[in-house]
C-alpha cells in the first residue's frame, strides 16, 4: 500500500465505523482521517504537509455536497497539483450525479456502497489495490 493517509468524508458515523473496520481487517496501515463535513476536509487538504493517499467522499453531505467539494478541489491550483485520487463512495447513486462527476469534474471513481460487510470490504480492498498499483502524478 502506498503511504499517506486515507481521507474519508462521511457524515454517517455507522458507515465510518464499517469503513474503519474494513481497513483493520484488510490490515491497511495507512492512517484514516475522517471528516463529517467538507469544510473541515478542505481546510485540512489546504493546510497539511502530508500527501494523502486517496480521498473517499460521500455525495450526499450536509451543507456542502461531495460534488461541490470536488468542484472546490478542482478549482484550487494547489490541490489540483497534489493529484490526490478522489473516489465517490455513496449509498444513493443517480445517473445524473455519476454523469456530473465524470463530465464536469475530474473524479477517478464512483462506487455505490454495498449492502453486506463482505461486499463493502471487497470493494474497499479492490479500490485500494488499484490505486496502490496505478501510476499517477504522485507516483515517485
């Protein structure tokens, strides 16, 4: 696994706990940094000296949606240069939202949360393995 923290923007505490348990069972040693809102996550991304490994964001969040959050990242030259893989990971997925994510934004993945723990764990494992192997601007 590549180094750097895994960022999770999720306002449902139960979903956060499931995600955290999956990482533990997969023996992922990256630090998980959880935000329940986009404003705090954006502030962290702007001020941290760490290079995050990946961002998982829900779409349906309070105040600022995941779509608006990704738009903020895309419009910030400093954050665009960081080239942090950005994955939408959401319970509800509409085709309109998927279209927006890929056509209007530079999202790297859009996944619907699975219903069983094993399916969730398998999805997270697959995503993390992919981004561990993938070459992108942060691969050195």
